[in-house]
């Protein structure tokens, strides 16, 4: 069974940092489009960052997190990270990792409506207080 599990969420004060992890079970993440998304209470899910290292050498960030968040992966190809620095209260929400597990990897997208991703984690809560 293909699964991804997020971890690393928590509560921090404004200006603090957290590193989220997305660990794959049953497959290797390397080569597939991977996205990080978040959903704040009462708001729609939005894309934060995405990457497809092997096939498209693509990394992208939402304007709201550029310069503060960094997506990366481990050499084993089993875990993707989201380093979040200079956190703001508006970064609060549940953060989800998602993978487009496909034999034809495409450029990653952060647009939820496109329905690119078919393996989603359960989410990890991030709370930033002012």
C-alpha cells in the first residue's frame, strides 16, 4: 500500500522555525512530483511548494512563502522535507504532503484544482502565535 506520512508540526512563536517531513511507505519518492499544501481553518487548501527533482529538476514556491520555506529531500529518496523559517501567524494550518504516483511524471503543480496528486498524507498541524 502506498502511503506518505507527515511529521514535524507543532506550535511556535512568530519568527520561529519548523521542519516538516514527508516519509514514503511502499515506494520511493524520487522521480515523482511532490507537493506540500496547507489548509487554514475556514479556508480552502492551497499549495505551498512542489518539486520534481529527477525528471524535471523543478522546484516552486507560493509567493507567500518564497524566501522563507525550502523544500528538500534525503539522498535515499524516501523523505522530503519542508524547512519553514521566519514563520508568521498566517502560516498556521494543517500541512499535507502529496505525491503524484504516475508512470509519466510531469512538472509539479501547486494548484489543488488540477488534481495532480493521488497519494496524500493525513496532515500535520502547524500553529504560529504572534
